[in-house]
C-alpha cells in the first residue's frame, strides 16, 4: 500500500508508470520468467462491460434531485473520479481551469482553455447532455473564473448556492469564489457521495470482476513464493499478473515486522521459511477498484500467529454480520473492534489501529466510512472494505480484507474469506 494509498485518487493515470517501474525492479532482481502460476492467468478484459450513456444520464437525474434536496443550484466538478462518474470524461487537472458545471436543471456546461476546446468536445460526445452542452473558452491572457458565473447567468442562475466537489483544487474554488460573489460556495458531497455510494448492477459487476482478478493474482503469488524471494520480486510478479489478466493493478508486499505497519515500509525485505507475508491493494476494471489483503505464513505458523489470525478472522465475520441496511456505519466498526478488544488486543486502537472499512468504487477510498461515531445508516448496494487487523509492532501483523456489498437483507463479500494463515486460499 505504500504507493497506492498515497495517491489513490490519481492511480488510473499513474499505474502505467508504476507497472514500468515494477518491471524494471523485476528485471534487476529477477531476470527469470514469471513463475508458472502467473503464466496460467487468463485475460479477462473482454468480461468488463463499460458503463452506458443511459446509466450516466440516470446518474445526472439523481444528482439534480439531490441538488434540489440539498438547496444547491449547481455543482462544480474538476478532473477526477466524480467527473468520470457523471460524464465519463477523464481529465488531468493542471493549473489551467477546466470544470464541468452541473446545474439543478438543464444541460451541464464546461469551462476550458481555448486550445483544449476540440478535445473537450470530443470527450463530451458520450457525456449526458453532450450535444446540448456549451463550452466557455478562455485564452491564456484571460481570467477563466468569470466564465463560471457567466455560464450560470446564461441559464438564469445569477445567485444562490454553488456546490464544490471535494477534489476541486483550492486554486479553482478560490478563483470561482472571487469571480462569483453573488454565490455562496458549499460542499457538493451530499450530491456526489450521495449518488456514488449506492452502486448499480453494472457497477457491482465490474467490482466483482476486479475482486475475482485480484484474488486469482494473489493466489498465484502465494503459490510462487519460496524462501529467498524479495518483496519487490513479489510486487513485480503481481503487476505482471494483472497485465496478463487485462487490467492495471499493483500490490504492497510486507514481510515479518513490516507487516505490523498497516501501510508497510519501503525497506527492501526478504521472505524466509516461517515469514509472515501481507499482500494488499488490487486492480482497476473500467475505473472500478478492488482492495483485498491476504496475510499468510510461508511454511508452518506459530501458535501465536494462528491465534492472531483466528481473532482477526472472527472480527471480519462480526463486521460482515453487523452490516445491513439501516445500521449506522459506526456499528460495523464496533462489531469488529469488540471481538479484538475482548480477545485482549485492546483497548480502542491499541493494536487494531484503523477503522474497519471504507467505501470503495471509482476511488479505492470513498464515502462513506465504517468508522467509530459515523451515524450514517447503511443502504442496500453500498460497497465497503471489511478489513480488521491486529498489529504487533516489531513482530508481525495480520490484516484480512475483502470487499463487501450491502444487500437488502444483510451483506456479502465479493470474495471468500481467507481460510487459514497457512492455507489462505483453502
């Protein structure tokens, strides 16, 4: 998780470079071919069905209803996962203003540099309202921010409340604030997260595929590790395994004492007989992410390792059992934490040092969060990680993570729980 956690929001743009870097590490440390288990992985890319324009149009309609309920007259999106969610447009943010403004009624409009107009229009062709959307352009010597209130005024919106999506750069929101004094700026999260948190059947299918692929790649890694293999070799294998499977992805591999650091360490590590190995992260399928952790021992585990694994396994099961529509998010964390605390690894965050889960979808970490004190009730078709852990600093750590889908009458994991610390895949 060292790299991926640090820049999860931009992962889709950076993964090709990461894959090349992993390949270079592999070439330096392991010039031999991929292990046989990885060569058996199949290309699954044809199974991924893109999100349709019709679905994006329904998303926009839901967003407009939520704007009405939240008292927002429009929301502003810059490059990032929410822009992709509503429009399908991938745009890398820079210092130059590019935004999409979704009004409470009518078609969206865009603000873009003049030299980017043709590219923007090409991308808009498959976005909701694309054929009706205006593009307001600006030259390099002009102030782009005045075009936001200009576009709103052309829609008859000359004052009110303007929602800013959380990933909009501060320089953009500050520029808009100065250029649009008749508007009050507010968070667009009730709209963006409110729509994105509840997944459609098409989204769930893409997430299921991502989880299936990740589990298959992890299994290949477990089958391939032998004493003397380094953690960097393992991460390079996994990157190559994802490429063979047809999707970008990566993994963190942490060994022994480093497995007790939830997000690991960049230090080079070597796996020995009896080592604890923690794999984490996942892949991206049509933008939708998986996030799975597996902890196992190479060879025979000690009784202490088995004990800790069993407690974490029970905590993961308790969180799964607690998750159902209407239950507060914080109650799911409490269910897992009680198992760990009652087993002598408390209190609080003493050894279970993080929340039990996070929302997942187009971002690896997205709203809402399964954390103590969060009163938000779960809804059917929300998706989360379920990832309790026990971390014994200087010794080893165990985290078991699968992604789960809230169903109308409970919750289910996308992938089977790890079977044991010595046989994680049964």
